[in-house]
C-alpha cells in the first residue's frame, strides 16, 4: 500500500481553517464526530468521489478511484475541520511511517491552534 499525501485535501483543510470552519475539539471527540459509513455514502452520492477525497489527507493510488479504500486519514465531518480528527490522523500517520502526512497534520494542527 503506497499511501501518499493528498495535496488537494490539505489545501482544502488549510482554507477551511483560515475561513474559521473548524471545531477545536480534542482527539477523544473524534470517535463521536467522525462520519459514519452511512454518512460517507450519503456524501458520496450527493457530492461525488472527488469531493469525498478532499476530506482525506491520505490517498492510495494503487486502489480503485471509486472506493473508500483509496482514501485515508479523514480530518473533518464534511462541513468543518475537526481538531480531534487532525490529531488522530497525525498519530496514525506517525505510527505507520507516513512521514509526509504526519508532518502535514502537525502543521495543520498548529494552524488550528494559532501557533
């Protein structure tokens, strides 16, 4: 599996944070805030796979374009960036040696926190 940083998703996340579209929650809050499978399906049906991909900082180009398995490291709830989602993504990326994603999420968290 060759997961790489999804640059369009990172740009969207940065723009949302700059526009104030962010919830400054904690990592533990992400388990409740993360979209469910049915919410993901409804979002895909309404907005399509490209928009869905923009909510995931990881992309595996070896996977089929129209599968959820292609996209990983979600950071928001399809309307706002969730700080808890960013923290969760940073931790998982670091644990799995996805250094570019870990670095991007760290900088995104700093942008959220105003560091």
